[in-house]
C-alpha cells in the first residue's frame, strides 16, 4: 500500500522548520506502511567542488570518524563525517567514481544511500515515527524533501530495500505501486552503466530517471518518457536539487493529493498528510490527473 509525501518550501522563512513539517506528514502516513520509512532532504549544499555522501552501516556504534580520516588520506580529499543514527554524511572533495571504488574495496559492508551537493538520505526498518525520531528529522532544515512509509510487497524488509532510492547525483525517488517490467529494464540500464544495489522495482524506476537526466532530459521530460517505458501502476515523486515532480500512471489507481499555497507545495497519498501544514485550510487542493507531470523548482 505504502504512503508517500513531498514538501517544497517557496517561503524561505519556513526552511528552518522543513524537517518538523515533513515529520508530521510522514507520521500521518504510518498506517499505510509499518515496515520501514525514510526521507530525502535537500539542505545546506556542500561548498563548490565538494559533495555529500550519505552512508549506512547497521551498527550505530560504527567508527565513522575513522572511516572519514582513512577515506580522506587515501583519496587526498579533506573529508568530515556527521553521524545520524546508523547513517553518516561524509562531506568530501573526492569525485564519485573513486569514492565509490574506495568504499567498495575498503568497507563493502557500508552502503551508499545518497550522493550530491545537497541531498541527504536516511531510511531504516520500523514505522515512520520511530525512524523520524532516530534520525532527528524534526531538527533538520532545508528547501524541500520527500518521504515514504513502506508496506513491503515486492522485496525484503531491510534498510537497503526501503525508500527513498537515490540513484545518480542528487536524484531520489519514492513510489507507491508496482512495476511489471523492472527486471528487463534493470538489465538494460545496468548495461548503460547504472548501478543497482537491490532487487526492488522502485530502484529501477529511480535508475531509469537518473539515466534519462544523464542523457540530457529535463526531469519533466524524463518522467513523460517513463509513461512509455515503465509498465505498471504507480504514483512517483522524484526529487532533484532544484525541486520535485509527481507523476501517476495512465490508470491512476494509486491515491495522491496535491496542495499549494503562496508558501509551499505539498503532496501526499492522503489529505491527512497535508492537513497539519500551516495554511493548509486555505490551500488550493486537487487530485493530480493521470499521466500528467506536475513539477516545482527554484528556477
């Protein structure tokens, strides 16, 4: 069943409270998915020439500072680590390919959850209230964010199989639904150089959109192309550094609600996810049309 939420803040004065608002939205979706939860927040861009790499290790006592020191020495790149629960965000000047290669070689037990100047990705097993508290979501600032509560129907209940899926730089995806042609797409995308870490169909959708962006598509064009190439039923919310977009399949059997005010744009699987937001009672509210891309960004 799953529940998805998204929030884009147009009013900069609200950005210090992004995490608090998203946390309330995510908790409202808890009865749609008790198995796991997660969120991607776009916040505090790294300095020019640097990136943030969100990493996961199942042991909350893992020595992230030691990893950051060894990482920086090996790649000749100043690196710091900021831990949240069993995740950590490395900020480094290292390029993506050597960074991933070093991590795979030296710490294969550590998983890369997100990569880019702005994106931070946190997800884990358990309900949304516990996961939000574990990573102190309510204390995070930012410009926009996506969240997901999962009822596992397509793959295992693990942290790695949870949403959001971040494939490529700055892109993440949350998904309510199921794809029927994900195995074929996974093989084709892998041949094109897209890396997958799980057998989850939603990760394939994230990889598809990341590949389209790498080929020069805008996010809206990539999502419109997905109407032809992604077979199944879905509501997607896809985030990039500039904003996020929402798309339902041509049948639109999975629920979704959009709302907009002068201060923010929000989406949720149900209205109750949006209702706690300030000014929600005055928002323009509508159900997104089938096979139609809705996108918002800073540009």
